[in-house]
């Protein structure tokens, strides 16, 4: 039995989509309403990685977005700022050059979003992003290798990318919408955590199916089991398609119920979003807000 088969056996990957869907629905039916309030919206706002990942992004646009993060406290002194700014690697120096607030700088790297490039390129892009000022690196697992069952290759690649991060945190994107089954999402979660990911993340936001509550349920369950067996806390990041307070609260509820209050902070819980920030601000302030 390979070490990866042993890993999957130890953590019980015999999940079915139907079972997960039912359990997720029951959890949200019972607990969503108690979390759907302004105090939760405020927390969710502070967990956001304010993100711009368009092929048309310009330096001036990213500078403007960063300056808005800098000005946030002047406009909303009663709220906590976002957790980080997330951009493509070449735009990290722009964020670094303009950012004055103590929020993170996240870079998507390693051939984002398809991860279909040479390992040497992935490592170089990761290392260069950190050198230019990124404090967090978001990468996608090699989906083709994973779906072919080449688990060792996926693990070793992630381990090398983690080493290239040096002191920066590594968020591993599973692209759960492409995995299609709860069992595969569980296995991908375990591989990423075994490779010392600091966070596991749902999606790139670049394919049709992104961050679903069911994926959150499986990933948070894997994180909980991992913590129980290893004592290591791994963060959860929901990204892709989360644009309303209600959608954010669903993920918040799942994290709270499965992982507990210890995970309800920006060190262990993030949203990758752009539109969500203004929607949360609108709900919190009780008026239309288009700040970011």
C-alpha cells in the first residue's frame, strides 16, 4: 500500500455526493439564520482577499484598488479592513509600492489558473512573487496529474512550491468544481495539507462551478480531521462565485459548525472576492455603498 493510499484510508474518503449534499443542507437549515446578521457581515468583510485577476488589469487600476484599501479606515473607522489584496505576480510590485495598511499581499502563481506549465516555471514564479513582496501565494494543484491518480507527483510538486514560498503562506486551490465528487475533494484536501499548505482553497473562479457549500463541508471536515490527528491548524478559503452576504454566510456557518470559533479569524478563514466587499458594506451600512 502506498503512503497516499494509507493517507486516504486513515482519513476515510468514502464520501458520496448525496450524503454530503444532505448533511450540508441540514446544517444550513438549522444554523444559517442565527448567523445571517450584521455582526457576521462585519467579520466576513475582514476575511476578504480583495481580488482582481483580469487579463485586462492595469497598473493604474491596481494602484487605485490598493489606495482604496489604504483609505478604508478613514471612511469606515468602525470596521476592520480587508485581510489582503490578491493580484497576478507582475502586479505585486504595484501593490507593494502603494500599500500603507497592514494587510497581506497575495499573488496567484505557479501557472494560475490552469497549472499547466513546467515545475521549474512554477517554482520561479512563486519565488519571484515572494521576492517582489507577496506575503501569500495562491496556487492550483496539477489537476491533470491528480485526476490521473498521480498523487505522488502532485504531493512532491506542492512540497517544492511550499519550499519556494519561504516565509510566505501557501494557499492551495483544489478547483473543486472540476473534481466533481466529494471523495476526490477530500483526497485533494489531504494531499495539499500533507504538503504543508497553510490554507486549502476551493476555486480559481475561472470555471463554471466554483465555491459550493458542499465543497466547503468536505474541505472543512478534512481540516477538522487533520487538526485532530496532527495538531496542525490549516485555513480554509472560499473563492469563486461568492458575491452576496447570504453566500458568504453559508460558508461562515459551515466553518463555524465544523471547525469552531477558533477558525473565525483572518489567519484561518478567507474569502477570495471583489464584488462581495461592496455588497457586505451595503448590508452593514444600510445604504448603497460602492467603495471598492
